C-alpha cells in the first residue's frame, strides 16, 4: 500500500494541511494570520477550497511578476521541481513493484496447492524486489525531504524580499497615499496578503507539481496494468468531479453568507465594546445583547450549513472512491480467476485507483488557492506600483549652516484637485522670528507646515529656506533643519531614553537628559521607578497624555533644528503644565525660526507675528495688540474664547 | 478546552450520536478490506465468480452505509459545533456587556473583541475537527488492531514496532515545532507592531528623517521572522517523508513476513492484503491527528482566553432589593469619597465631598491627571468607590439598579462615540421613543442643525462605523444631542466641548443654559472660560479638592485655581 499515503499525505480532501484561510493553519506554511482584516473567523481547513475564490484583475501580469520574484532562486527551484517529480515517480512505481512480489508469492502458493513438484515460493526474487522497493522508498522520502527543505528557504526568503520591498516602498510613498487609506488596509497587505503568498509558495507549488505528476503517473501505471480496469476507475472520475462542483458551489454560497454575518457580528462587537461606557450610560445593554443574539442566531444558521455542506464532500468522495474500489476488487478478482490479470496487479491497481481521485480534487483545490494567492499578490504589487514621491534631486543643494529664513512665494496647494485650499500664499519669516498661526479648524494651518516639511508638493509657486527652493534639497536635509512637535504624540514601544534619542541619531546620555530637563520632563521621568529605562507600552498608556507631550518636546529639543514647528503641541496638556512647558519652550525657541500653530489663543499672545488663517488664506496679520485693535476676525475669535457663557463679549 | 466543554452539555445526545456514527463509519471502512480478503481467499482462489459478485454487492452496501454514517457525522458535528460556538459567543458577549469599566480597563477592549470573535471561532473550528476526525483516530486504531490481531497475531508484531515509531516521530516533531510556531507568532506580532508604529508615526519619522532607522528596525524584525519560519518549515519538512517511509516500510515488512507465514500455511493471501490495509488505516488515523497538532495548542490558547472572561465576575452588580429615590430629584452628593483604580499605587480621588444641586451648574476643573474624569465616572457608577458614598436623589448609587440610576443621567463622554446608523438613530440612542420633533430640538440645542442639514440625507444620513465620516466637533455635538434628548435629571459633560471651536462652544453653552435650567449640570473642563460663571467650581489637584466656590471667591482663596486662571487669562481678563 505504498503510495496510498502519498495522495493522502498531500492532504486528503478535507483534513490535509492545506493553506486554507484562517485558523486551519496546518504544518508547513506561513505564520498565522493577523486577526486584522476581513474575515478573522474565516473558514477552517475545509474552507480552503470552499471559500469563494477571489480573482485577480490581471492574473497573467501578476503571475509574471511573481515569477520575477522567484527568478534569483531559479537553481533552487529547478532542484525542487526535479526532486518533487522524482520523488513522486518513485513512489508511484512502488505499488506495481510490490504487486510483483505478491504475484510471485501467489504463484508459489498456488503451485504448492496444485502440488507442482519442486514448487516453492521464490524468496530470492521477492527479497530482491523488496530491497529494490526499500531503496526506491528511501530515495523518494529523501527527495521529498530535500525538496521541502529547500522550499522552506525559497518560500520564506522570497516573502522576505517582498516584505522588504513593500516596506521600502511605503517609505517612498507620499503622505497623500496614507491619507486615503486606513492603517489596517495597508497592514493587511504587508501581513495577510504576503502571508498568503508565503503559504502557497511553501505548500501549493510543490503540491501542484506532485498532484499533476501523480495523476499522469497513476494513469500510465493503471493503463499498463489493465485498460479495462482503468476504464472502470476513470468512470468514477466525472462523478467525483460533478460532486465536487455541486458541493463547492453550494458551500461557497453558504460560506459567503457566513462571512457576511461574521462581518456584521464583528462590527457589532467592536462597536459595543469600544462604546461600552456609552452603552452603560444609556442603559442599552439589553438591546445590545438582543441585537447580538439575533446576529448570532443568523450566524449559527449560516455556519452549520456551510460546515455541513463542505463536510459532505469528504464522505462523498470517499463513497465514490469506494465504489471504484469495490468494482476494481470484483472485476479484478474475476479477471484473476480468468487468468487475464495477475493478483499482484489487482493489489497494485486497488492502490492506484484509491489515490487517483485525490490529486484531482486537490488540484481543483490548489488552483482555487493559487487564484486567491494571485489576487493577494496583486494587492501587494498594487502598493509597489503606487506613484512615489518625486525623487530627491541629484545633485542636491545643501544649506551648510541653516539660518531659518523661510519664504512662501505665491504658493498654491490643494489636497483634492477640485477643492483649492491654499491660493497665492506669500509669507516671509526671518531667522529667529516666531510666527503664530491661528484660525478655525480646516483653515489650512497644518497644511502650511505640511508644505514646509515637504510632506506634500506645492501645486504652484515655491517655498525657500535660506533662499534655496526646498525642492532642490534632499528631503532628509530639509527635515533635519526642522524640528516638529505635533499634537499627535507619537511614541514607540521602547524606553523613554530611546524615544527622546529619536530626535537625533547618536545623541549622548548627557544630551538626552539636558533635552529632558529643558522640556521639563526630567522630573517626572526620574519619578518613574525605572527612570529613563521605563519601557513605554504599545499604546504608551503607562504615562499620561501630558507626559507624552513633554517627551515629544524633549525629542524636538534634542534635534536642535534651525526651524521649529509646534503644531498644537500643548493642546493635550493642561494649562498649568503648559505654563511650565512654555518656559522650556521659550528657551528652545530662542535663536530659531518658530512656527507655532495653536488652538488656544492664550499661548500665542507673545508671538512676534500672528497670522490669522481662514479658508486657506491669511486674512489678517500683526501682533496680538495690533490685531485686537483691528477688531476683526482675530478679535472676534479671541473674545469668544474668553467670553462668558451666553455672551460673546470680552470679560472685564 | 476541557473547561469549555461544559457548554457541550445541551448537545450531549448529539455528541453521543456523533460518536456512534463515527464508530459505525469506522467499522464499515475496516470491513471493506475484510470483504476484499474474502473475495481473494474464497472467490479468487476457488474461481467462484458468483461469490465474488455477491461479496462485491455487500461491499457496496457497506460503502454506502459508511457514507451515510459519515454524512450524518458531518451534519451532527456541524450542528453541535456551531451551536456550541453560538452558545459560547452569546454567553461571552452578555458577560462582557455586564462588565463595569473596571473589568474593561483590566482586560482591555481590543482583546475583549478578539476573544468574543476570533478566539471563539478558533475553538468552534477545532470542535468540528475533533468531532469529525479526532474521535475517529482511537476508534480506528482500536478497531484496526483488533481486526489485525484476529487475522494474524504474530504478524501484528510489525504494528507493535511501526505504530509507536510513527507516534514517536509525530510527538517528537510536534514538541519541537509547536514552541517554534508560538515563537513565530510572537515575531509576526513584532513585525506588525513595527509596521504599525511606522504607519501611525509616519509624519514624525519623516520629520526627524529617521526613515532609514525604521527600515533597519523592520528589516531586523523581518529577518528574524523569516529565520524562524524557515526553521519551522525545515523541521516540518521531515514529517511527511518520515511518515511515508514508515508506512511504506511497514507494508514491505508485511509482504515479506506475511509471505513467509503464507508459505507456511499460517495465513491466507487475501488476509495479508487486508492486513496491509488495516495497518495503513491505523497509521493514517495517526497522521490525521498529527495534522491537527498545530490547531490544538492555538485553540487551547483561545479557550484559555475565553474562559478567563467567563470566570471574571462583574464587579458591579445590582442590589437584591433596590431602594427607591427619596431625596431631592437630581441632587448629586459625594460623601468623603475615596477611589483608586485597580493596580494603581495612589488613589485617583481621596476624600471628595460636595453636593451638586438641581438648577445649578457645577464645574470641575483641574490639570491632566487630577482626577476629573474619575470623579464623574462614579456618578453613573462606572466604578464603585473604595470608601465613602455617592448619592443621587439622596440614595446611594449602589442601592439602586444600574438601569434606574443611569436613566436619570445624560452622559457626554470626553471622546464622542457614535454608532452605526443614521444621525437620528444616534440621537435617539438617548431616548428610544423620542419623536422627530424632540430629536430635531436636541440637535438644535447642540448646535448640530447646521451641519446636519448640510448633509445629503439630513437626519437620515448614515454614520459610518466609528463615526469616521463626521468630524470630531460634529461627533461631539451629536453626542451632546444624544444626552439632551433624554431630558435627564443630571447632565454630565466630560470635557465635551474640546473639539469645538470657541465660537460654537460659547453658542452651545448659551443654548444649554436654557435647556438645562432645572437639571443638575456637572461640567468637567480645562478651560477657565467655561467655568467662570458656574454656580459652583470644584478645583481638583492630584485627586483632592483644592477648593470649592465661585470664580471670584476661588481667585482669592485657592492658589491652584489662580494658577490655572493665570495660565489662561491675562491680568485684565482675570478681574
């Protein structure tokens, strides 16, 4: 029964280690899925073939690009393919040879029963055959091992390259790209989609080869044994095929419903859990549970149907297979009695017929998986094809000792082509000046900074720093001249020291502490049990919002830039702390060009120049007192901020 | 997994039936080779074609029976596992809904979501696999062994060698691969984290020109993951060749030794062929089990996480005999309240006493981390106090049902949360029975009419999940409208105007004044301008009350308040 397992090893319809979607992860393929995207409740191992296979838009093109990825590993791949083919052939030949031993045995015994003189079982012959078989099996196993061993490297390294390329690509994409996509969506391309490619490479490719070789090989072997029996065995094929198709079609429908319901359920759970306080505050727990119950019932209905229908396939295939088995046994038995076939051949044939239908089902399965993989790869390639930001100029102009002279010259800009935001903006900031930018939300304050940092490209006009158009500099050089403190306090999972040191590569311990002191962060850092070695957790929830902000300020101080940008930098700290921070910041702002964007007008009263923005334009400018005296937009804004509830006039 | 199996109880009968049908299926599968042996031993040897046909017919019946049993197994196990999953999910969800914020803080929202969704699915998936495949393995092994021994006891000795060998190989590889799988998962998480950090911090990374640094970090995580993945897959590369080899060598051994025994007249040739098939079936059932060895530990981890939820009892429960309100409608009173979060070294609030009266505005002001949000979270009993009492309508909040208590309160959180549904649905969340007129009125007071009417479908405009299609300020206004529509006795605003620009803010407060004239209003804020005209200002500093009074009084009596004010207003404005 040598090769019977061969087919099954490749995963009998249902239980095999197929890279199905979701938790059914079997041995031998990529890492488990990140429960981020789409259907985290994806199908089990059965789902592999049953999930509605998504199709790529351009299968051929994507396939070609995948091949390009494999190109550098062509030698390994040819070894893999060779090994897979040889291993399969060796194991396919097995039953036929083993059958010869059985035949010899049978002949000897029949002869003995017939009392043929000198009749005996030819053990030398059988022994030789068995040795030959043992050798073949050993080789087959060895080749199979080598093949899978090499494949592990090829598949994982290919995926490594892919991940690296995508990451490098992300670094070159303009911010515009990230604005229009959720993090989850991008993440899922780098993890889930690439994982899919990984599993398919690891398992699918060789399985496809083995299955194909098995089908052809078994067919040939069967034909050489008995065309009549082959006919019987082949007749069951269309039956299996029809059965598979019928079931796959139905189960795809049920899996579709299941997936949809799961989406609903997840949505509800997510919403209710994240809004837990509100659900509680408004006493809506019962409603929420009832709604969950309704979705859950629908999910049950869809889930068991999907499970059941897909679960039928295995027994059904087994049944069809068994029918073939019975007929082969019967007809084969009769043929032996008629001496038209040898008994060992019947034994071999039974084995062949048993493993014939499996690779066929499997091939259909793999084709489906490969299809989804191509779709996944296509999504990855889509990222790689996105338009990159304009490359840095070569040679780039270098500002040796940046002074911080910033100039906006007739700048036009819009995020969306048809909605102009900034039009004909002119601005001149001399080194060491502090500019405050105020205005209602959406007025374009942050946009100004985005343009200065060249996160976005101006549509018209130009921005210069120390007289050099920023487009003629390297982005890195430009950004090293500038330091930023944002409202969004981004810190990473690491120690406080590392987070501050992020401001400048190679900063010394002393510099870090100095920066923390200047930002008034040193005291609270030292009060933490681990001090500067405190590791911030993933959400950095082990320190307060205000403390986070202090760290980002320290980070900017350490960077020691010529131009400093404070974008709502203190909006997350309370005003008393802010007063403290501002003392540090005033120190920091000395001798630099400062852009201060603020929501809280109290923080910018001392700025040398205040720009009031509205609808993408600077509508007023001047000092605090000048602007108040003007009694325009700024005065209005300012007064409303300090107005008593109900009245819109200044207090006192 | 075992702990969770109590949820299978309602399906006991079905599970028993599954076991029964699996047994039948196994018997049927095993008797096919037996019948085939008959064909060869009796039919072929004697050349009895009729007998061959006869047995062939029986084989077909047996195969059919096996198929029917298998379909029934599939049906029942699908029903059982899905039902099990549904029950478990329902149980977990309603348990989580009964949790107080305390349990949410402790366990974490994100993991609660995964536990209710993915983890349960994982367990459900494995349940199907166990019912359908795993239970078959021992039955198959036992049945196959019995039949093999009954065919030829001494030839069965081969199985004594090969089966444990196979089991040993599987166990050995599993013991090496499973920890690596776990490790790989950790490394994958790490990679995801680096990437996620890179995405959320993209502006900072670019601003500080640290793209290369991030690339190195990613590269490192990537390399690390790849190395582990290669190791796992190389270990697993051994598995199937070895399994194959063991099985193939077993069949060779059976032919060789079987041949000798046949020659000696101890064994019929058909029996030997049947014997090979038994051996294969036994071993194959082992392989089936081995295929699941990756799923089981993963499902086990899921089961543990799910169990943890079920074992967490909500800390806040309704009293068995709730007291009804006796005192002044809408009065909120804190009596020497001390409260700390679990695991925190210092209490978030200590010895807080004050009273908020209906028709008055009580403002709570203080720096970040001073305990403002903690204080108001105690009013709807999101948490229980450690000592002291919180009274609403003169009754300790712990002596009321949560439903009754919260019905009195209109709560507006710091971070506005909206739900999927239309704008009207979201406002009606505060009061299910609200008329269109009431909804419109609430929106008007909340200064939301303008942007609502600017939307294409007005009040029927759909809010996307997480409220991503409205701005922060718009969310806040809707969340205020939701509280207003309730017309509650007590309003609680937790820094709810922060995303509004100052003009809208002051217009809103103006409108609110009228609307909430008879109610008790508590406002948490950092803005002095918001509190200046409050009837009572509570100044919090590091969890303690630093002063209570009106603006003018506090300016003279409370240094903390003076500091806060002076940080926001200029001298002349403070007057």
